[in-house]
DNA sequence: ACCCAGGTGTTTC
DNA sequence: GAAACACATGGG
C-alpha cells in the first residue's frame, strides 16, 4: 500500500525541479528574508553555520543572541575563547565550537583581512581546510554568507528524498540530484544563487514541520 | 529512558 | 572506506 503511494510520488517527483515547484506552492518561507537564512550576507551566518551543527536552530538563536548582546557577532571582536564558550552554551558542544569559531575568525582575518574580502575571495577548498567545517557547513557559508551559486545538501534533503522513494548514499549524490534538476530550468527563474538558497530553505522548513514522524504527510504533495 | 537536532573529527577495523 | 564514537544541550 505504502509502496504504491511512493511509486506515485516518485512518478510525480522525477527531478529536483518538480520538488522545488511543489515546495514553492506551500509558501514555506514567505515571511523570511529573500535567502531564507536570517541575516544572510553577514558574518553572523558563518557563526550560525558552525553552531547549528547537530543542534536545533531554536537553541542556536539563544547562543547568537548572547553573542549579539556582547557585540561579538562580527569578525573583529570574536576573539575571547572564554566569553565565546559561555555565550554559546545553549546550543551545545560549546568547547569544540568555541575553539573552532575563534580559530576560524583568526584564519579569516589572517588570510582575507575582512569579511567582505572573505566573501569575494574564499573557496570551498579553503573552507574545508578549516577545523569544524565539512561539506555542508562550507556550502552553507558559501550560499548564505557569501551569496554564491551553491546548493546546500543536508540530512533533511536526503530524508525528504528518501520519503519520496529516491535513495542516495552520499552528500555528493544528493547535492548533484538537487542541482541537476534545477540547472535545466533556472533561466525561467530568479538569480541562481537566490533560487538555490530558497530551495534548501524550503526543504529545511518542510522537514521541520512534516518530517518529524517516520512518514511525511503525503497529502501535501 | 530513549531519540533527535539546519555535522564534524578521530579512532578503529 | 565505512562504521562507531565523542562532542553537549534541551525538547518531544
């Protein structure tokens, strides 16, 4: 019975652009800023991208607010390990993350000077060399902090695609699927970097609302 | 008492 | 490689 439904959905979602259109109909990110991630295009995104690793965004917001209170949400002032550690406790794994944030800030300043130059010059390879930055975080920073044409993949994407009957076994495979379906159609749409940013945002918002259970609500599709 | 959350690094086979 | 584990908090 469920297999039948999955087959139907698989037929309906044959490429990622079909998924994009379906998600768009649900108006998941209408109340957000254009790139979905709060304060996109700022250093705050870099900090949030580290903090949200295996942590709930509601907890990350508490940490970000603490940092904001001490005026630490900028590249120049994020320097005191003890203060950072204390501020980010609400989102967990604070020893690791505080150390990584401090080190990352130092490396950005040393290599690129300021945040604006970082956004223009940084490469995925450079980000992946940094301690605490893997593929997803690197792509999130490129997409939401640097406004690059980068599609973020994550466990939500894989989970949603699995629900739709599509199986992938690596970050790269999921990312390729998401990008390939979109690439053929993006000329019909807005700026590619914004399209990618919103697509991933919609996937996250959909999963936060409907993928808590083992099965998504099929009627939504 | 479990499992999960907008993952990553290290260790071990 | 890929599996298992640590990191850490709080909500369901």
